């Protein structure tokens, strides 16, 4: 993994976000550009702009990936292009600072209004 940067939670991630993230656990799968699954995980937090996925995988900052968001057993997953923006090892004061709570942060690329609406619905459903 070349060019890998690890964030230990020193800066407030909220300062860099245009949309607030919500602490929800939604099933995600992360795939590389060849379609190989890199990670099957749940979100630590999610917004309509990006997500922090629980787990680690072989990827680099800046890599373009595809994420699949589960919409339930009766529906096809939502498939989105995203960019890896951070590989995170939580600081002891982080709300996600549990043993093994490492993460991969992604920013969604060029969402359509429909994709954004579906994501907002998934977030609202996971909160209730």
C-alpha cells in the first residue's frame, strides 16, 4: 500500500464535512476497480456525502472504489462510486475508540439526486 495515511482522530472530521454524518450501522461492501471485494463491513457513520466503514483492507488514499449499500433482502443493493479519503486508527478519545475499531473513510462521487434520496432514506431507516 503506497501513499497510505492513517488518521488517529487528531483533527475534528466534522470541520471537513459539508454534510453531517450520523452514527448508524448499515451493511456495506467495498470493491476495487477489478470488482474484487476488499471489505464487507458496517458503517460507523454515514451521510449522503460519504461513510466511515468499520474494518481494514488493502487500499490507498485516493483510490476509486465501488461501494454497495444493502437495501434489504428484497432489493438490489445501491451501487456507488467513491474515493478512499482516509484510513483511520481511532484516537482513545474518539466515540469509535473500541479495540479493533479501525476504519476506511470514503467520499461518494457524483451522486444523482435519486442516489442521494435513497441514501437519506437508508440513514433515516437505520436511525429508527
